[in-house]
């Protein structure tokens, strides 16, 4: 049995779905395609793989839904993104666009220990 490896691509898809569903009741593949700047065919293939791995519920012409595990992963990625964005923007003084770009890259590779220390640092800074 193959272990479900959570790649940065998987995290990106789950994060886009999560963020969109927070604002809207549903999300369509075409919206994911636009947000991630990938082809509609690539999105369909990725959604099928995410469904096979148990991260989403997806069938053609039905709303895309996050499963419990998919939601947990998406929330974790969104939190890392948010904290990193705040750090890059408010602490390092990067403009919003550069902070977003860097957060998108780092959110996939930061260790849990480093992330927890960053949260501690930000909490102390905000007191």
C-alpha cells in the first residue's frame, strides 16, 4: 500500500479549495484553474487524485468538498501561509505581494519546530 505523500502541489490545491469555500458555498474546477494558473485538464486530473487519496469528495458535475483529513491539511497550510505572510510583511517589511510570494514558497518546506518558534516569536512581538 502506497503512503499518501503530501506534496506542495497537493497543499496548494487543498489551500485554494479551502480558502474559496470559506468565502463561497461551492468551488468549480475552472475557478481552481484560474487561481493556480494551470489548465482545466490538469485541475481535473489533480482533483481525481485528491479524491482517490481521500482529501476531497469529487465527481464530475458535483460540488467539490473537503473531507475531514483534507480540511485538516488545508487549515494547517492556510495557518502557515497567514503567519509567514504576517512575518514577511510586518516584521521584515516586505510589500504585500512579495510577502505573499515568499509565504507561498516557504509554507511547504518550513519544519514544524521552526514554525512553532516563529509563532512564539510573533506572539511575543505582538504583546
